[in-house]
C-alpha cells in the first residue's frame, strides 16, 4: 500500500512501487534519454513532463524517490545548460555552494540578478561563507555540531564534506590540551600534519608530535598525529601518558575484525582508563549505526550527527570487455541498464584511454596489477615533458633507480600509488598528480580509501575486490566519493556543475575474475534503496556475553588478555592470566603476536636464563639473539617471522639490519639486494605474496617466490625496489619489536641500539628523524651547507626550518624529492 500523509491524505510512493509503475512507461523512455547520451532527442513536451515529474518526486517522503527528482533536475540543467531549475531546488534544499555557483556563473546580467528577491537570497547565502568557500546547510550543521559539542560523539561526514578540515579545526581549537588525531596510515598522517601546519600562526603549539620518540614526558599540552601502532608505543614508553581529546579519523575501520582494529580499540580503552575524562570524537564518511562504537569498556554514550544531503548523484557505467563489449549506464533508481555504445576489441587500458578526462583514478587491487596496467597504458603522443617534469624524472632516477617503472609511466602521463613504494615517493606522486596537468591517470588501490586527497573527475574500477574479498557497499560508496570533490566542483576558475554527476566505470577485463558478475555486483551494491548496515566484527566492541561463536569467544579472550597485560586493571575480569616474567610482560607490551606468549612463558624464561646474551653490538648477534630467545622450542604462528629459522634468512636479515646501521640510501639498498640475489645459488627467490608467482612451499594461496632466470634485468631491478620497501616495513613492524624487548632486558649496547633504531648515533640527525624527516634529508640538512637554515633544540626535540632553505637547495641543484620533503616540513 502507498504511504499516506496524515495531514493532507496524499498518497506517497516507495521506490519499489515506482519502479513497477514506471516500467516501459512514457516517463521511463524520456528519463533514459535524459540521463544517457540521447538528451538531444527529447521533445519540448517530454522536457516539460520530466520537470513536472521531478517536482512531484522531490515532494515525496521516500528518500530514493526524492533523490530521483533531484537527479532529473540536475541532469536537465547540465544537459541543456539551463540552471534556473537547479538554482530553485538548491535554494530550497540548502545546497548553498550550488546556488552560489549558478548565481555567479549563469545568472549575471539578467533581470534576475537585480531583483529584490535575489538580493535577499544573496545576503542569506553569505551566512554560509567560510574562508572564501560556501558551505551547504548540511556542512554548516556538521561544523556547528563539532564546534559546540565538548563531549564524546560520532560525526558522519560524506566524502567531500570537509571532514578533515573539521578534525583540524577541532584540534587547533583545543591546542591548550593534550590532543591526538589517530589516523590509519602514514600517508594520512603526513596529510593531516600538513593541514595542521597550513595557516597556523602562533596557534599555541610549536610542533606536531608524529612519532613516539618526539614526546618528552614533560608536555602539559600538545597536538599529536599518530597511527594506533605509534600511539600504543607512546603509551608503553610513558606510563603517565594521557590525553584529553582523541580524534579518531576513518573511524569505520574500528568495526573491522582485523588486528589493527583490535589494537585501536585496546589503545582507546587504555586512554580512557588513564584519564576517565578523555573525550573521544569519531569521524567517518559512513556508518549506519554510530552506537556500534559504544564499546562496553568505554562506558559512555555517543552523540552523533550525520548529513543526508545528496548534492552529487553518480552515474555508473559497466562494460564487459571479455565478451560483448557493450557499454551500459546503470540507473540506480530504476535498477536498469541502459545501452550507451557498442565497442569491439578493447583492452582495459584502451577503454580507459578512450573515456578518460583530465584527471582520472584507476582502481586495482594488487600492486603487481597496478604496475602492469600503468606500464601498458597507451601512450599519448601529445604528451610533452617540460623542464620541470624532466627534473622530476631525474630526481627519481637519482633517489631510486634509473630503471624504476614509475619513470616510464611518468613519460606517458600516468602515475601509480601503492604500499610497496617508498613513503616519500608516494607523497611525491600525490603532489605531482595534483600540481601537473601532464598527469591524467593515477592507478592505485585501497590506499585511496584511507582519506588520501587526490583530485580526479572519473573513476575506473577494474576489479571489485579489496584484498581477498569483495567491496562492501559502504567501501564502494566511499571509493566513489573520492572523485569530483567539492573543492574542484565549485572552483572559481575551473569548476563545473557537471562534476555533480561523477562518472564511475566498472570494467570486467584482464584484471577481473572470469566468473565475476559485474552487473549483478552493481545491482546488489548500488541500488538506490539498498539499506547499508554496519558489519561489526571487532570483538572488543561487543559484550562478551553476546558473543556466541567459539572462534570469536577465543579471539575476544585473547584480545582482552593482551589488553590487561599491556595495561593492568583496564577492565574488570577475573579470568585474565597475567604474565609473571619480565620477558613475557615485554612481549605483551610490544604487541607480539608471532607466538602464544602465555603458553610459552616458561620457555621464554628458560631461553633467557640459559643463554649468555649481553652487550649485543652487531647485526648477526642481534638476529641470533632473536632466534635464541623467541623461536627455540616455540611454535611460531606467523609465516614471515618463521622464515628467520632458516640460516639463509638469518644472514639476509643481518644484511637488512646493516643497511639501517649504515643509514644506506635507497639506491644503495637496491644495489646491495641485487648483488645478494646474484650471489645466491638458488634461482628461486622470496618476494612475498604481493609479487610472487611460484608456490615453492606447496601451500595453498602462498605464491611467494619468483624465478630470476625468467625475469629481465629491469624486472629484477623493480622487484628489488619493492622488496627493499617491504623489508624496511618488516623491520619496522616486526623485528624492531624484538629489538625493543631485548634492549629493555638490558642486553644491547647503547650506541648500537641507536644505530639500529635510527641508523645513526648523531643526536642532531636523531632529532630530525624523530620529527618525521627521512634519513636522506636529515643527513643533508646537518651538513655545513644547510645547517645554518636549521634551529635544533635537542633538549626538547624541536626543529625549526627557515623558509630560505628551499631557495638554497634550489641554487645548489639538490634532488627535487628532497626539496619537496623539506618544503613539507616548513610551516
């Protein structure tokens, strides 16, 4: 039955009822022509009919039908360059940026401009102006909610709604307190730090803590930006460390069941235990039930605010280039596919080249596929490298290697972005894509879902998987929201309201499974009336009594045991087994998960007591100590850590540690790894599952090896490049945990510990490293050439760089990557 308005007795449709009523109707044929490539075939009668119907839909109570009405108005205005209908609707809905853009670009020099009504409206719209931009009513409401709310809350701000600016504003407003912005990735950490520095003038803080070592223990107020791993390390090192305000970005990640989500929950529990007045603010682009973040161990209710505005309406296209090559438009309101064009003999890269615009994102899942696609993209003969781009190439050649795949892609106007690239090169790539019109393609994976700001107008999705699973509806919505950001839509010089209809292309081709049902996936994920619910997998966000699944019960018990052994008395639980020995306690505090700590506590103590280990001062001795203490008679769960049982792996990781001690630049590490590979007798080398092709261990899903004899020299070089980054990550994320434990046991010589941790015992360089500088830049800046541009306070670990440094580096023809990084640190 139709819904009825009790006041007017009008009947209201639901979207399923509407779909049934409109099937093969006069409306449907006209509507399909409007939103496809046939709007020019519409008669005047059909145009008027569509507009009248849109008004009816806009006054319906069904959210999907209301959005359908808006889509008709938006498409009509864009197709016929007639923006009065959209202006009227945007005023009515509080879409101030839309109405202001129309007023400034399409309604000037008319009677309308000078009308009394328009003067009143223009004055009203000025109340939505902020920092030279115009906010929508929904944006302003979210900002007001954040500014006025001093307690715990969840703010759900759709992509493009300025969530990052709200977080930064909240942090600066509370700069007299102890504040931490928790981010999920190093890329977002760097981006957030940059936002904090931007426009900051004596805002109450001299530096931004981005590393545990930067915290001195004496600060009464500070702003920090940390991943959950870095925040945990800070908590561990300083028993008295506490926070007043915690701003959790990308908070939907907390709902997941993986180790990082559980670690984040543990960190939040510890912070609340240390300071019961700590305020938690969660920020996310999507969440259907904010109460899912009300963890039983936080003991506080969360207020929440979200926006239901729909200023953008996406246009989704599908094509299967494995078979029929038919391009279709999927309409999420009628749940139908509309024929657009028939193609033949297309490849993935050819299709992207044919439909790309000035700035485009190509989504792929695997780093190997990302580089493969980038290298195979068709060359645009119009691409001409200017001097600045030639310098960019030269800088990357010097910093990484002349045969780096990225350089070939740069020449073709494409860039790629994935986790196996050096962190500073990823930042460099993001910046280059923003700043240079030469680049029209960036090929990336799920790193894009973590809030990285990359400007683009179109999105090409070449696989619907993230990791080993398919996108959830929320993740897909988040990914689609990454293009046509409001800053580009409403830009005074380059903006366009056509960007309010962003185009997303789903392509089934080389990088999709042959059994993938793209159209079915789109229907199940994008239909306008789908109810998107949260998937709560984090066992620490559930009441223990509500967990029924035995595996989840075990996981919850283990997670709580870890929590209590890291920070005793965080929760009330009589069944916790506490570690009794120092070595087991240190394993818990350093978040070791490679083996069962409590089950192996006696063995850990025995290994420590039976082996004379002291004043360790060489990589080989350190690796031997790790093997002796943490693997002897212990069942190892983690496959990569288990590799250390091999003598060859022990020699290999001694070499990796020596790179750290020598502070080897990237080029030297790549060269060293190539020499090592050439020296080993076995033609089969381990490269990890991201790059592997051969299942050497005959274990399902573990293709971790490649055969060097089957690779060209350039392919071997590029494998070395990604392996250097991944081995550095393994060192930082895994081996350093054991280094810290062994050091806390008093077994490592002090100078050697500094060399392992920082790559130097030079206090000035260490200070720079603590402040987030790379070793390559730090070594240059402490030289006689540039030392005069630095003010280093070793006592407080504060570094201030003079803006004159950049000009000096330019005059000395310093590497552009290093100049870019230096500029990144200047306020």
